[in-house]
């Protein structure tokens, strides 16, 4: 078939503006999952086109009879595929998939009598280019280097053949050619294939790849071995814990300290990702104490700055700490007299205001605590900490992945910019192609240390988790079901975007918790609150933490506790940092109150509340990692009792659906930071219709 005819038919039957937009999408390489087939006189094209920015993706299909020049069928997800007169018309997405399909057909057209399939000798040699890079010399005998880029692109598009300029075909499935191109793809090579350079920091990753695969045609492997040998030797050095550390470290904490020391010897960054409650703070303090005559900056959430200050004073009193947090005059004095301090201690918010004052300063070490604060690479906090000049950067977080892999990329972009490529390439390599997730694990493994309580602390008491399914009382059920009906009607009456649907879901969740605040003149019982009071009554004077994400819920619980003469402490996002420390100390060291009401987000990190042995989650949160963080305020080092974690779930409500979503997120988190990366693609974006089906069917 003459493929030119198809393009002529496409141009003839498409509005000029739509053709131009479709051509632009094709050139931007926005088409994926494309399929093209020619059967006699009939050509069929199928594919999806990525939307620009946050636009939605659209899947299109068209069938053309090239003899009659008739379009026999076509469809597209977009509204532009149907004209104002309700007749089908070719949209820009159909143009893009046809152009992409024609490109594929031209490349994969089987050889004719004049053409031949060639098999070329391929070679890869690893060399030393400069102090920062590894050179990779890639060569295909008998083929001009100007064609290498197109050959590589054809391989990445899963094509079996590549048509050379002379008309011959290169078999991309031939064993060594396939393996060589696969090796380049694993390394994330995207351009400059004629002059390949890879950062030396990836030597450990390359070593692992060479060990796991049969790349006998690759020369220069000994150079990689020389680079990695120093790292292996350093990791065996017995770094002494500083004698002036005012604490006795556990074995795993000593290993964490050595991990940081080894990375710092190379000027590599790293992530200390131990589970909450294992003492990441003291491991960092030990490391900083071992670095004499160095300048460091530690950046924490506002709520944790006094925790850090107290920990420094307790465990490393010889370190001079500059608290750049309070009034502007004090901060200016600290920054101007930076040479008088070993460590500057500040917060994400304060750093944002003072960033210009730090521009002329280069720190030896920059450490961020609760690194999930920079999980959004576009956030001000993320951009601010990445602007700090530092030779080595470390991140502390118990949850390096909460929702998606981009969060992990953002943290690596802080500790080692460029190591996981730029954001768009990272998404292309690892998020859009889940087959590469095993390689992602190999890439991050040398630079992220993760231990769980179960692994390292055999003597830590158990944490027993229980789900209490609460049957809503008659009045409570009546107002809940009524609200579900109202939401359904609103959604049916008009199209609702995802933000609006989520707002309905939030109100629906609150209806499970506090009907008295949601429904005017509600005089019925609050089913969950009654269960909570009963749990407190039966707790035998054990101290209890009660978490909710809604401050209105906490205040309602507080009023009911007052009505029952039950004293309590209260903490939310408005509680000053200094007051937090005081409240924690009073709760742990006195018997003035046995109940602590805590906002999930404000108190889910940085609190040591080991005097409590019961944790009640009044309402389930979408992300189980956030709940686990909160529970581990009690289940952490220093806990001597079994910790009972109780999750109250309103039966036959939206809260049961939240539990299902938690399991999806939990799998993603465990896959990435532990050993199972195979199923990480299970978390997909839900459409508005899917959200509605999920929660209020």
C-alpha cells in the first residue's frame, strides 16, 4: 500500500487548525500505546494522546479505506470529535495517532527484494572521561553514527526492524544489539548517544547491572570495579562513635551513623528512612558530632525545632547550636555570626524568609527532617531547601513515599540533583513504564537506609492494631443516609469536577463523626463518641492518644470529656512549638490528665509520647503512612508496654471505603521502600465517576 495516500486523505478531510494541532502533538511525541495495521485496502490506526499540562489523555481510533478514500469508522474520547451539527469529524488526536502510525508502518515495512537484513557487530567500552563522569563508547560497525539516535528511538518504541538510509534493515532483536541498546536504556540515556557520559555516582548501579546481566561484549568493566572498590572498602571501616556523645547507641543506630559517614566520604547525599520511632535524630546528631570544624544547617518543621534543640543539648552539649528561628533581629545575629556555631537550626518557614541571607554561605552539611515536607517539587519549601548551598545533603523521613514516586524523586533531587534525572524524564522512565521499577530500586538502594522496628528492636513491646466497626445509631444513620441522597442528587443534576466531589466526600466523612455539627438541631446520639467514652472508661488509667484530622471533631470530643469530668491535653496546628514541648513533658511525666487530643497532621510527627499505651484513631485517613506515623508517637524507643492501636470505623459508610483505598496506598509505599517493586503501578488516578462509584454507591 502507498502510505502517502493515507496522509493525503487525512489532510483532505481535516480542518487545517485541527491538523496543525495534531501534527504538533505528534512531533512532541505525545502519542503512546499506538497501533497501526494495513489489511489490503483498509488501514486501521489506534492510540492515546497525552494532554498538555494537566489536560486529560484521549484515546482515538480510525479506519480508512484507501481505495474508496472513505473513513469507515472513527472515535475519540474528546468532544471535538463531534461537530456542532452532531456529525463525526477528524480531531487533532486522530491526526496525531495516524501520523505516528504512518511513521511506524514506514519503519516496520518488511524488506523488499532489493533490501536485506543486516547483522552488525556492536561494541560498548567504558572509559574514564573526567573526574565527574564515566564515558561510554558505543559503536555499531558499518553504520554511520548519525543514525544511532534514530536506531535507539526505534528500539525504545519496541520496533523489530530499523530501516537504514541505504534501504537495508537492522534487526533490533538480534541478541547483542538488543542487549546493548537495553543497557543504554537502563542507564537512562536519552540524547547524545554518540558521546555518552554518565555521572560517576552511578558506578554502584552500573556494577549491579553488569553482575545481573550477560553483557559479555562490554569492555572496561574493570574500571567500574576500581570505582566501586573504594566504596566497598569505606563501608567496612569501623568508624568510632564520638566519645563525647552523651548516649549509648543501639547496634542499628551505629550502622546508621556509619552509613552517613561512608556517604560523606564520597560527598554523596543520602536518605535515612528508618521507621518512625527508631531514633533518626540521634543518628544525625552523632554524625554531626563526629565532623569537627564543619558547618551544618538542620531544617525542621516548626513543630519540631525545640525537640531538636533539646536533643542537641542532651546528647551533644559540646556542639554550638545557633537557633535561627525567633525574631528577625535574633536570626540576623545568628546568621551574621555563623562562624561562632557548629550547627544552624532553623525551620522550613523561617528559611523561606531568610533565604537571601544564606546565599553567600556554603555549608558542609545540609540536613532536612521530615523530608516529606518537600514531596511536592513545585512547593515553596522544596524550592527553598534546594537553594541552600551545601557540599553534602541528608534527608530524614519515615515515609519517603506517601502517595506517588514523584515524591521520592523530589527528595533525591534535594540530596543528589540529577541522579534520578529531571522530573519529566523520571516520570517517562519509571512512572510511565513500570517495567523499570526494579532498576529504580537498584538505583536508590546505595543511598537510602531503611530499617523497621520489627527488624531491629526485638525487645520493643508489640503494637496491637484493632478495627472497631461502629454501628451508627438510628438517628445518626438517618441523617447520614439522607446526606448521601442529597449528594447523589447534586451530582446527577450537573457535572462535578473531582475537587467538588472530594468536598462532598469530606462532608460525608464528617457526618460519620460529628452529626451535631453537620445537622442543625440534631439531638440524636453520636455513635463514635459514645464508643470513645466507653474505651476511656475501660482503659484502667492507661494514658490514651486520640487522633483526628478535623479540629472541630477534637473540640467536640473535648467538650464531652469536660461534661464527664475527664481532664485532657489538646494540641493542633495552632499550638506554638514551645508549648508543644511543654505539653508533651507534662503528659509524660505527670498524671494530671490521661487523655491527649491531637490533630493528625499537627501531631503526627515529632512527638515522643511513650507514656501512652493506647492510640485511638477517631477517623480513618486516606493514607495509612500518616496514621502509622501518628501511632508511632507511642510505639517507639522508650515504650515499655504493649501499645493498643484502635481504629474506629463507621460501619456501612464511606469510612469502610477509605479502608480499601488505604490498602492500595500501603502496597505502593511498601513496594518502593522495601523489596517489592513489581506492583507499584496499582495506584491510578481516579476519575470523578470512579470516585462517585467508590464512595456513594
